[in-house]
C-alpha cells in the first residue's frame, strides 16, 4: 500500500468516526449542560451553553426525591435478575447449539432477537393479568428474559463456534464427561464472550422503557419510566429532567468504560481464533 493511500485511509477513517460519534457526544454534552443550569438559563435565547453559575441542586433534587431509591432498587433487581437468568440459560444453550451445529435453531434465536418486544407484550400482559402478577416486579423480570436470553445465546453460539476443539477432545479422551468439559474447559476459554453477553444484556435490560411503563405499578417502576413521568404538560423543568436522565445513563456508561477491554477482547477473539 502506498503512503498516500495509507494517509487517505486514515483520514477517511477519522472523518467517518467524527461523523458517527460527534452527534452522540454533542447530545450528551448538551444534556450535561442542561442538568447544571438554572431554568432561567435553560429558557434563555440565545442559548447558554456554559452557565456562569452551576445549579447542582438539580441532581440533589432527583436523588433526594422520595421514590428515587425505590425506582433505583427496582431497576437493579429487574436488570440483575434478568441478566443472571439469561446467562444461566443462554451460555449452556449457546454451547449446545454450537457443538451440535444446530444452524436452524440459531436462526430461530436470531428471529427472536430481532422481533420487536411489542410483539410479546400484549399476550404476556394478558397472561400476567390472569395470574394476578401485574404491578409486581416478576412480569418485568420475565419479559426482560425475552430480550436478554436471545442476545446471550446468539453471542455465545458465535463465540463457541470459533473456540478450539482440541482441548475439549483431549478432555473427553481423558474420561471427562460433557458437563465437565463444558465447566472446566469451555467456560474458562469463553470468559471474554460471556463478558460481552453480560454487558449487552445489562444495557438492553436497564434501558428498557416499554415493558416497564405497561407492566409496572406505582411502586414497581424502573428508572427509565420514572424519568418519563417527570415530563408534565403543565410545567417542564429541563434541569432536573436532564439530571435524572444522566443518572439513569451513568451506571451503564461506567460499566461500559470499565469493561471496554473485555468488550474488545470478546468481539475480536472469535475473528482471531477463526483465522
């Protein structure tokens, strides 16, 4: 490759990254600006991006609200339980599908993954209503599995298909059972893939809004629904609303930042091993 083509390639890649990333960064920074301004500055024209005085009371108002701790705990319970069950079911299922070369079953998993959640919402709503579970956390946990389990299975199928079979075959020759091979050989190798599946399941579950607003009761709402309920037709306070949205985003953002090495390793390991 000529030096000129190499330079043009790097310039093109940098331009593409700027075009793709800059809108998301701009919206995030603008929301951060809204969250630290007084309402006078938020309603001023021309807009004030960096205020003279920061209003940290917006964050204090959200955190000190009576139901914030309840909604935060609800989100932790729903996301944590749904993710744990998804990993418990999805990792062995992904391993089994990969080793059996069940490509048709994998396609079914893909269809379940790309099917909109609203397709499941109405029949499950009627089922939960018949069981008397509406207004509790269980309907949200169960319906989140519809989203998280296909994600975990699909990622793990792709990962296990690229892991070397020599170690597993050696363990089988030494007398290990299939379960022992899975537990002591396949799982340690698949840790990067499990980390990616875990992070994506947490993100999709934590940010889910539709299931919570339909199935949750007053005391079982999650944080995304709580932020939506702050929107009022009578008075809209942009500062507390932006602060609440940032607080909801913060756990997932921190998880992604601290686990970025595992994400990169999990997404690239399959390509490296497959080569």
